[in-house]
C-alpha cells in the first residue's frame, strides 16, 4: 500500500490567475494567488502569499507572464521559504470531468489525454486547469498528481434533472446538465453532520455565492439539483456572467445585431452579471457601498434571482429543512442574506437580524421552520483530502 503523503500542494488555475495552498497533513501551511497572468506584456504579474494565521509572507510583482512561469516561481519561492515542505503530491481543481470522471483520478498520460477531450465542454476553464498538470508532469515525472472535478459531486443527479428538451441524440453526445462548484458543495456536505444533523440528513439548499454563484439542492448530503447546467454560465447572475437567459436573445444578437461569436462569448462571460446590470462593479462589496440606482438594482436583481431559484430547488426536494450560505458573498454580505430571507419568507425562513448582522454561524430565529447557516467553504482542503485518499488507495 503506497504511503499517504504528508504534504500536499493544491493548485487552482484560472484564465489569468493561479491560486494555491500547501497542506501538512490536514493543516494549511500557506496559501495565496498569482494573478494578472497572460495579460499585456507591460502588466506585471503579482503574487500574494499568507501563512495559516494570515500573516503576509510575500506580496509584490514577480517575473512571470504565464502559468508555467508562475508555477516555476512558486516552486522556487517554496524551496527558499521552507525546503522541507516540498510537496509529496499535487491536487488540482479541474472544472470538467464529463460523464467519465465522477471521482478524483490519479493523473496518467492517458487520463490527461481524456481530460483534453473535454475542453470543448469548458473552453474557458479546462485548458488552464490542465496546463499546470502538464508542466509538472514534464518537470517532475515522478510527482503524483490527482485531478479533482467540479462536476463529479453532481453525478448523483437523476437523468431527468440532467436533460435538456433537445433531440435525444444530443444527450448521448454530452449536451446535458453537469453542474459545477461541486468541490464546494461536497465540502459543505461533509461539515453538516457536525453542525446540524437535521440539515445533514434532510433537505438542504446550499447557496455558493461569490464572483461565480450557484445553488445546490442536497438530500441527505447528495446532490439532487443545481442551478448551473451545461456550462458555468447558467443559473444565477454572477460577477460578470449573465446567468439564465432566453436562448432567443443569443440568436437575436448573432443574427440581427451581427455580434460575432467571440464578442458574444466576451459579453456573456466578462461584461454581464452584476457588472453589466450595475455599470459600476462586479464586486458585491462595491455595489453595497454605492448609492447609484443601477448598483442598488443590481443587488436587488441578484437577491431576487436567488430567491426564485430557492423556490425551484425546494420544489425539487419536496420541502426544505435548511439553507446554507457560503462563498465570499454568502459568508460576508449580510444585506444579501437578509434580502434573500425576506423574499423566501414563504418557505418558513425567519432570520435573526442581530445574528445576521454579526455574521454568526446560525442565523435563524427560534420560530424558523428552516435552519439558516453560514459555513465557510474550503475547496482547497477538500482537494487535499481527495489527493491524500486517492494516493493512499490507488497504486502508482
């Protein structure tokens, strides 16, 4: 039986950023982000690294303009900061696992090639997720790597939940609802038994609210339905993503407004959502501070759409026992939670205003039929645990 590694690095590569965490056993040693990657040559990439107590270990510009250079810089920095922390394994967040990868997978050349075939299903995410894996495989061929998938947690959903009303052959070709943010939802599901047994064994809706936002309906900790579908565009409005939209609007933009495919992609992913509606910012913190009417409306629209989806997912569950808020907005934006609870009052939600304003872990009043909880998510720890488990159970 292979030895379970003591130290694990977790990498989450985005289009212009590389987020990372290092764990010794289950304890976080340091974490950070390198951003502004792949932008104009004149724009310097920056790194920010903090220890487990949030003390700054490094902050400033670095000589890296792409993900490979950023990763090499990080490894060099780590060797100087704590040579003994050289990771025994690396876990990666990979957005799309398709139908094949419904559990974490030890990365081999064959697995990597199969993940490459999923790029058309997540063209803005998958290539960046896979780039660090390929780099490390070249530089350190003996270093174990594990891919952890945002789609895997939703594989438990019923066929009807995953279908679109398109001709049947398209489903078999992969045009179906996959759902995302699965690593976050899985982490919350693992925490619920220690926090609220009724929520853990019953009908719970988790609200993952951040720059990307979605909801997931859990029954006894298993995914039943979620707001994201074929891509991470569907469902709630997000920081810069549009959320649910009539497909006819897209046909109109392509046909009558002569918008190109590249322009449409940029519009839907980068210029819509809270940014597009407000014209002020994609950041909820900025919008809550703003007095601009468009900013106020953007917040109201965001909360309204959450409340509508809460009703939809409660119907999928056949009732509701608990609501969990997580993610940057869910954990910190008390006005958003208050407005959502107000709009979802009919579901039996009764919020304690003092508990909400104080960002406590339990927000419901004693007479609330539904528990309302705030649970900070930890996708990095989930990936680290999956990585350690996969390497302990699967022979090299």
